[in-house]
C-alpha cells in the first residue's frame, strides 16, 4: 500500500487473486499501510511466483488518477 493505491484497491486485489474475504483483505491492507509490507501467503515456490506475477499485473488503481501501476510483490523463503 502506498499513496497511489486505496484500501479498496488492495482489498479487491487480494479478493481477486487469493480469494480472501473482505475482513481478511482489510486486515492485510491495514498492515501493509502501517508497516509498508505484509505477508499475503505462504505457498510453494511455483505458486508464489504465479501470485507475484498476478499482483504485478493487476493494473493501476482506477480511483486515483496519479496511480501509475500495480503494487509490487516480492518472494522470500519461509522462516
């Protein structure tokens, strides 16, 4: 989350890609807003790569004209 993406955008993205319910999407949006990052899923490497691509291909937030593109996502090994 950043100044170029609304909570609604983040929640819709998480619902569309991960199937998360509204409440979970809001929790994750709030966490990324507060800390700058959030773990959205812990999955095997191939699925993580697919989800990363889906996040990066989700497109800009239509609610904000200044939004230039999708959110970013990184893959890290599970601890």
